[in-house]
C-alpha cells in the first residue's frame, strides 16, 4: 500500500470535505481523492508515468487555440502538455488554478493531491457546479480530454464506497481482492 499517497489524500482532502455529496451524505474528501487516484494510477503504482496529452502539444487543438499554452510550451517543452502523478494532473489545469511550480513537481503525491483538490474545488465544484461524487468523477475524466466516462465513473464510485485502506495493514492491495484463510 502507498502510505505517502494515503497521507497526501488525507491532508489535501480536508479542503473537499462536505463540498459535494454521495448518496445524500457529505463527501469525505480523502476518500474522493483516494478513489480518483485508484482510477488514474492504480493507487500510485503507475504515478511515475508522465502522460503527454496530444491536444496540448504542437499541432493539438488547445495548443493551436491558446497563446498561453504555446507560451508555457516554449517555457517547459513537452512537460507543459503533460499530466503527472497519482492523479495524472495536467500541468495546464494546475496552472489555471494558481500552480506556479515546475511541472515535474506534480509527480510528488503531496503536491499532486493538493492541486487535484484545488482543481476539483475551484473548477469542478465552483465553476462547473458538480454536486456529487459522480459529477466530480465525470468532470475529472472529461478534463483530461477523454470521452465516454461511464466505466470510469462506475469504477470511481466503487473505489469511493470501498473507502480508505487501513494504514496499519500494509498488505492491503486495493486492486487485488483479499482472501482470508481459516
């Protein structure tokens, strides 16, 4: 189990507590972040992979239509058109809500979780009026330029319902069912 990621979700999730609901109950921000990390990086096991998002790279739709994105590309190169870490946060998405650091620092779980929470709160909840966990999962999926989020939402909801792992049980593996022998 990734204790660093779990701690990052707990710390950053505080800013999301109660901002949206799940089945009529106020959301637990740490569980929401943990659910998204499950979808995006198998709870951090794939966090070291930087995804280059072609829409933000030369020739891509957003690159062609945004002077700001072209300027960021000149500054950071391909990193400006990439997503990072356990939440696969787009550098551009983080920059739009105030991130000023080097793109590669988004690989760190603490930084990535903090900016994932800020993006959710300031873009998805405040501007897109997400009201529940499914809305947030949909917005997170579509923000990355993907379509048809049905499976993503279903898996994210299952991750949310499963809850947070017990940090005192290091064998907990969220992607593998646990079997207890008698």
